[in-house]
């Protein structure tokens, strides 16, 4: 299940959402349904290494935005 970034045309908010096939995407701020999926930038390694082992990162810590609900986007 991929996480996509969206832009709401009604209120102008950008947000992230974990999307399943049957998910109806609506803006978490205004419940608007006129949203546009944005182009996401791929992750890059900071050290310039072509391969990075992300398995050592572990699960996300508590307090993350979990779908853009924190208002940081």
C-alpha cells in the first residue's frame, strides 16, 4: 500500500495518504474530493552511497504525522 501526496484544490492543503485500491481520497482538512496526486521525490542517500540499508531504521517513532494529520504539510 503506497503513500501518496495530494493537493486539495478547495482549501490548498497538501497532505499524504496511505492508499488502498478502494480508498476514496478526501482532504483531511475540508473533506474536499477534488484532489490532485502530486509527484513525489525519491529518497536519496546523504553519503552518496548507491545502496542504503534502511532495515536498521526500524518502525517510525510515535508522534509522526501518519498521513499528514499533524498539519506539518
